[in-house]
């Protein structure tokens, strides 16, 4: 059920400012990033960032494959970040991604029996619970059919109230408003028990208080898009190491997310297999090529795999397509998006030829400065791959207030 997002233990505080501090933990395929965020009255501020490289076997398809290995890597990033920030923290918000993470938006209409009575938190919570149960049953059935299991435990990871009207009147905070007819859109993220349970186990082993889990494409879409992109629609595509995560934004809300189990690591494997290199050597060749130092042989291998990657993205987009043309704006981020050819593939005629777009999409390369609502005065987060951890940091800051409804995350 929906609960107020108050930690089970009190938050840590910055001794200098007295403000609470929270950790945003981005467990990526290649790196773990731990962002220490001060929840100051003047707005959230990044105090420090720790990074640790994952062992190759720790992650698969954007999901945890070795709990012990990932925990050790997280501990390294946390300790490094704590030294830089000058403060330790216990409350953590985890980014969650991977091919089996499923995001869906649902619009719900309800009539209240007593229109003159002000809406209470308890009543709103009841309406949200009903919507979540209906969505959970539907998503569980879909995932069972997709994976071929008669029984599969799926759980709600988080839920966000995206928009709400009372008798047609839009409200940002619905509490205490009278009215009869409620209409609200709620975005929900679901994951198999094994995936979400692994994340909880990692937080527990690290001695952290898990405040919530955030779907990473949702975090980026909710934090980094312009007003125009929100108003007229956009696709957010985050190319990570193990997966490519997609969020569809329409009608000023996040409609759905989709994860493709192919990211930057797939290109590394392609180079290793075709040029008979170790994975470490192949990774370096890929990075050199991205920096303009590669030879034509590397380019040919990457170009061939780009076609496979684009086909996989098109399959995912087909699941998001409802007959209405997809938005002609694509916001691109993630470490894998720096690979030459990624942006060009997304603006190629193949997308328009798919019939899902009415025109060639306009590509925007997101940078950390595009993430709104959280300051980074010492510029710890400067690269394109830092967009996601900074977006998770913003969502972690949003969770500080139980009175923040629209755009905030409510944990099940």
C-alpha cells in the first residue's frame, strides 16, 4: 500500500549546515555512482560523488547478477563519496533498470459520495491503492505470458502521481479540496521479486535505510526535459552499459517505460568476438574509437552492431506505439550515447519508415546541466553518463517531503 515516505530511521545531517543528507545510488553495469545530496532549504545540493567500476560478472542486462560483488562495489563508491562529501548518510534512493523492469501509466476516474467533504490523504491513498492493484494484476499476467511462467512474483517498486483534476479543475496538491469527480494519472514501475529483492538485499548489507527505488528512465524524463518536450511529447533514451532504457512522455506526463537488454557492453562483446580481443582490450578499443582514435576496422564492427541495436529499439518502441505517432523529439543520454553512430541511427530514415513517426525525430543530447532542481556547485557531475545519477539525486531530494504529490514518488 501507499505509505508516507518517512525513513524508518532519522536522516543523517550535514554538521556544517544542519541540513539532512541522502544518497542517490545508481547501480550501473559498468560503474556504481553514489551521489550525496544535501536537502537544504535553498534547494538540494550535491555534496560529493563516489564512483567504483563493476567487475564484469556483477551485472547482466542492466540487472544484478552477483549480489556480493555489487555490494562490494557499492561500498567502495559510498566510502569514496562520503570522504568527498565530508558526511556519512543512511537514507538511500536506488535507481532501478533492466530488461524486466516495466513502467506503465494509468488514468483513473473516481466519484466521491460526499462532494462537500475536503479530500484527505487517507482517501487519496485508498484511490491510489485500487489503481495499483488493478495495474499489478495486469502487469503480472503480461510478464507471466512473456516469460512463459505459470507463476511469477511481480511487485510494485514505486508509483508517482503525475496529474490530477477535481471536477475538471487541475490541482498540484489535491489535499483539502472539495469536489465529486476525481481524475488522476499515476505512473507505476513494476519488477520481478528477484530483481527488486536483490536491490533490497544490497541496501541491507550496506546498512542503509532504503527510502525508495526509482525507475531510471522515469527519473531522467521527470528531471531533465524542457517544458516544450513535456508539453508536446518526447522519447528519453538512456543508453547504459547493459541496457537501453526508454521513457515515453506525452500529454505532460510519463506514459510508459521500456528496457532493451542491449547497451554499450554489447558493442564491446562484438569487438572482442570479431577481432579476437579480450573484453578489457575490446572496451579500450571502443573508448578510443569514441574519442576519435579508432581505426576503420573498429568502425565496421560497431556499425554492424548498430543495426542490431536499432532493430531492438524499434521492437521496444513498437510496444509503446498505440497508433498515434510517437513524439518527434528524442532526448539521448547515458555513457553509451557517446558512441559514434548512435544519434545518427536514431535520426535515420529507418525510424520514419517504421510507420511509428510522422517525421524524422530531432535528437537532443542531454547533459547534467539539463537536470533541473538540484545544484552541483563543484561540478562533480559533468559528463553525459552523469545525467542519470543526477536525475536520481533530484528524485531522492523530492522524497524529502510527504506533501509533495505531483511528480514525486510514492513507495508501495
